[in-house]
């Protein structure tokens, strides 16, 4: 699968509106055939930083990046950002979350 983590530094005046700003993009991406997950989190250290963890089947990346909703989201998010987002994009084996062996809940 293609595993991606993106950190978005948002202008303080956009922080509370970020979830609404990205809602359509999030819904559309989650509806893509090749999307495995698309989950937002907010940093505990920096309230103006949002972290996106997403994964796609190996052959789904091009369709995602070339989709109308992706292109629109890039335009919509730009005015809200402090800097260019930082990204990790890599291929990994598997398509599911594994259980953490070091912290098993019984």
C-alpha cells in the first residue's frame, strides 16, 4: 500500500475552521475505491498543526491526485496555510493495521 503522513501548519485564524474547510475533500477521498483510510489528527504540542494519515492501494495514487476533489482541495487549503505541508510518502507491505504486541489489552 501507499502510506502517507502529511503535516499542515495552519494560520491561527483558520485553525478552528480547518475541519470544515477539509470536510468535502475528506468525504470524497474516503469514498474513493482505492482509499484504505484518511484520518485527521491535531497536534498536542501545536494547536495550529493538523496531521493527516492516509493510505491507498498501490494502484490508486494517480486517480487520487488527479481527482477533481484533490485539485480543488489544494486551492481551498492554500490560503489557510503558514508553510508548505511536510509529507512522508512510502510503499509498505500489507493493507491493514496490525495489533501492537508491546501493549496488548486483555
